C-alpha cells in the first residue's frame, strides 16, 4: 500500500559549505501522482585522502542530476518514502523521510561519491564513500518546508579524531510540572499529560565553537500543546516559543490492550546553535501501561532517543487513550515507584524483626538467670 507525502515540497538554497549553484527540481511520482517534490541547490566540500596527503574537492549538484526512478519511492507500510538523485560518474544524493499524523521530516541525508572519478578527486586512494547524517528538516502537514539561506553541514571523507564535548553544565534543577491536553474537533479531551520535562542535548555551540552538552528545562508557562488522537495512535506536540518542538507518539496494541511511548522527536533552534537541531526515534518502548489506565511515575526517568538527545521526566502521569473525563483514570505505577514504596516496608520489617530478636534473647536470658537460683 502506498504511503505518500501529500505533495511534500522541500526547498534549500545550499546544503553544504561553499557557494550556491542553480537550483534543480526533482519529483517522485507514482500512478501519475506526485508524492515528493524537491527544489534544491547544493555544493559539497569533500576532504579525501591521497597516498601522500589530504585534498579537498568542491562538488556542486549539477543541472544534469536526475531522479533514480528505480530506487526512489513514495513509501509503503513497510518502507519509508525516499528520494535518490544520481549525477556524474557514480555520485548520488539521497533523502529519507519519516512521517506521523502531524509531521513529516527528512531523517537522513545520504551522500555517495565515487572517489575513482579522477577528474573530481585527483590521486584519491579510495574507491568510494557513503556519508549519512541527520538532516534538520521538519514541517507540519499539509504545508511545505522552504529555506532560502545557506545551510551548512560538515562532511569529510578523512577520519579525524573524535569531537570532544565540552564539560557538562551545572544541573538546571527539577523542572516545573505542566499540565497538557489534546482535544478532538468536538472539543472533547482525548489525551491528558502532567509532567516536568528536562532536555539533555548535545549541539555545536556558536559561542564555544565546539560541541557542548546542555541541560535545559521546559517552561510550562511558555509551552502550548496540540496533537491528534486515533484508534491506535496518539500524538502530543509541545511547542515553546516556536524555537522548541517536542513530539510524543503513543501506540496501542489492541490485542494485548497495552500502550506505550513509541516515538519521541525534538526540533530546536536555540540562539547558541549553529544549525537547526533535530533528533527522533519512532521505535521506542517507554511508558508502557494498560488500556483504560493512566501511566504514573513520580521518580525521575531518562528517555534516551540518540547519542545527542535524551529526555528526563519528573512526576509524570499520562493517559493517551480512553480518556472519558478531563481527569486521569486509575494509575498504573512504574516499577521505580513500586521499588521506592518497597524500601520503607523492607526497612520497617527488618527493624521489627531486629526488635523481636532482641526481645526473645532478653526473655531467654532472663529465664536462664532465674533458673540459676535455688531454694536453701
């Protein structure tokens, strides 16, 4: 079954590094219907190895670039939509898309260069290179993404030393808890959430000119909630100052009557970021609970998305399905809360056992001392 992006248009001025070239238009069609349309220009600055040194080649995306119709696809239930473009002797550019009920995004941009192309890469000592990195493109249905400014991302064939992150900043403290909801068109509440949220995020800093790790609290007073509710899927989108968009996706297994957090995505454009930040994973398995109940966890939890982003939750309670009133249903507590409740019980039982042992020892000792006296 086809899973099309409804006339997805993506426009860039420059993807990488130096100098714009003429924009080229690409279309992916299926059954005479356009599902992906992209207009972009790009110039790639590629550093590669020779036998004696390293060199750099600038490769523009030429007008002669063409859509690879055999490998481009509108997507199916089992595969993601993708646009693959070929140019020159064995060079290629690919964009992989992800969608949910309210957002579409470019999750990966793949660049392939044939280093055997001696005209472009003189004296290269490698036969080819694939480079894959996350691309910061995200838009709401049914709109399109448009960008006319130079967007730069580093791509290098040489394997330099790993980037060292700056020291972690001081913790931001426990975040304030916020109450969020999603409503249907008839104004009926279909999702409830109450939680404090804290971002753990690594990004390239303008001020430090290096990768920094930051801990930032989400401010509920500056955050708006939206989303959608379907029979087996629900989304909660939290937007703060149009600079931070956090998307939760919940999935329901109607057979087991269990639901869980299956997707988490962050888009951020903070003042100290050199580029628009995005991170997402739609194959998660967090916050698992039973249909008809809410999920509660007062303990701090860390929801890991990738190496650059994780989300800390505090005093969380959420119900994404079967909300019958504007109040949470009976809560199913997380294992950490249950463990914390067991600790005082175990300590109390241990103390009671210790008191009982002392008492028994005292009574035995007293009985023995009385038995030692005899009547004369």
